[in-house]
């Protein structure tokens, strides 16, 4: 069974990928990434807004975990 990881990508840091979660099922990875709090353009929490101010626009995505 394939496993997936969730990574955070920053628009101002091309090529930089920070792994947040790993060893997930496809359904778990998709559920995480469909949450509005996983993108700087839709997040509302104080912490996530401060992250955006500090690092610029970002979003979470998933990829196959090798």
C-alpha cells in the first residue's frame, strides 16, 4: 500500500519543502490538505496568520512518501 507525506511549500522559497506529516494513507493526506487552515490564503488562526507575515504565502500539499 502506498504511503504519503504532507509538505509545506513557501512561494518565496522555491524548492524548499518542509515535511509536516509522513506515513499517511491517501485519504489522510487528502483530508489534511482540504482543511482551510493548510493555506495562507484561507487560514484564520492567529498562528497561521503570523506564519504568513513571517515567511510569506505558503500551502500544504501531499506527495508519495518513499
